[in-house]
């Protein structure tokens, strides 16, 4: 039985995984830097706007937003119902499917 005195090098798969972790960390840091830069620019470059939205306009905006959200919910429900029916039809067994058709 031979015993090797050298340590085995790290497997390539482990090194590739470490590179992936490092690249995802860099990506997260770069996204954070972009978001921080945009927020900082908005904070520095913002100006005071003396605008007034009356209650009727605010109510209209809330009503429009609620209609969009509820409309999207109805559309998604209908789409998922159709997909569910399609999947159910694909896996439904019909009478006679299990019988062999042998000529008599």
C-alpha cells in the first residue's frame, strides 16, 4: 500500500463553484453600487416642487390602481384555470383506453 506525501490539489468543480460565488458577489456589489448611485443622484439633484393633488385626483389614482390589480388577478385566475383544465384533459383516462384492441 503506497502512501502519497503530497496533498491532493482542489478538484476543478470546487474551484468553479468558488468562481461562481465570487462572480455573483461581484454582481450583487455592482448592482448595489448602481442603486446607491441613483438614489444619491436623486437625493442631491431633487428640487422642491410645490404641487397639489386634490382629493378627487388622488381618489381617481387609487381607483385606477385597484382596478388594475383586481383585473390582473381575474386574468391570471382565468389563465391558470385554462392551464389546469388542459393538464387535467391530458392526464384523464377515458373509458376503453385500458382495453386492448385485438381483432376478432
